[in-house]
C-alpha cells in the first residue's frame, strides 16, 4: 500500500513538473505572438545579416529575419523574408536598412518610414507579392563608405592645386 502511494506521489510530481515546464517554455518563447510575413528585396550585399537577426521598427524590436535567399527567377535580387508583429501596420512608405550590431560584424534590419511621407499612403499587405515588397536602401554608413573614395580624390586634387 505504501509503495503505491509513493508511486502516485512521484507520478503526480512528474506531471506537475512537466506542465510547469511547458507553461514556462510557452511564456518565455512568446509563442502567442501573431506575426505577418513580409519580403525585403535588394540588389546590394547583405553581409552580416543572418536568419534569426532582429527586425526593428523605429528602434523597437518587432520581429526577426526568417530566411535569406536569391530570387529564383533573377539571381541579381536577394529576398529577405521577415516576420513582424501583427499589430504593427506598415505602409507603402516603409523602407529597410542594415544596421551594425556592435563590433561583432553582425547586422540587424531596421524598418523606417520616409521622412516626408504623404498622408494618403496605403497599408502594405503582408505576403510575397511583387508590389508589397519592402526595398532595402543603403544606410548612412554605406553611403559614407561609397562616397569616401570620391572625397579622398577631391582632397588629393585640392592638395595638388594648393601646392
């Protein structure tokens, strides 16, 4: 009789521990979040961007990168599939940039609105349609690095003229 009561207590403890573990996993994993899928497209390099990289919208964590692949019909275009919280409404004035994450070389995706966006922009529909893709624009760092050679050439030319 005593053995069966110990077995019942051990079984009950195991069941309660298992239920608590599943509840904790569900709570920590944010499994209840509903998210929309969007596609970011670019012809530029996406060095440092990985699946599971964070997606920010105006500085707030709103999702993650799901996959990065070349477009099947056109290998010049890179398609980045992202998921964004369902309560975030993206308009047609949204664009993406890559943002360095510390000194690790990893990057994250930053979604931003056009600074002078018109008020009559429609909401961007989620999915993999050509018209609902979000463009990836060069970041300020990329623009500075690309214009660095031109600035150095101008400075060199100015120094030669001053000599």
